[in-house]
């Protein structure tokens, strides 16, 4: 059996990054790339859960607006997969990816 640490989400890149405040004002579609994403995986933005679309096991998307980023700056992005999922994962797997910094200029 695989150890639960093997199934934590892996975050490799954000696209676009950096982005401009103009893009955010129009509603920026942020693509989060990595691996070990599941149907219940979510994007966490500075500790707040974003409405997340699971595109595939390696891609998640969320729309960033001025609600999340009212002015230029940075945000900490993490992918979280809840533990105790029935189905794809074992009983104690899941967890958080490493953090990537998203920059808005």
C-alpha cells in the first residue's frame, strides 16, 4: 500500500504568474498545475477556500477577482485535499501541497 504522504497534492506552477491588476479586475482564470489532484481537491488562497474547478488530476482552476486581490501584491496558494475520502484515496490520506506565491502587479 502507498503511504498517505504519497498522495498529498503536489503544486508545481501557477498560470499566469505574475498577473496584472487589470486581469484580476476582469476576472482572472487562474490555472494551478501539479499532480495528485482529486475531485475534492481545492485551491486555498491566503487561507481562504476558492470555488475550484477540477479539470484533471494535474490541473485545477479558479477565478480570481478584486474580492481576493483588491490591489497589486502577492498571495500564498496551496492545494488541499481532505483526508478520509472514500474511493480514490485511502482513509488517512490527503493534505496540503507546498506553497507557491502568486504575484499581481
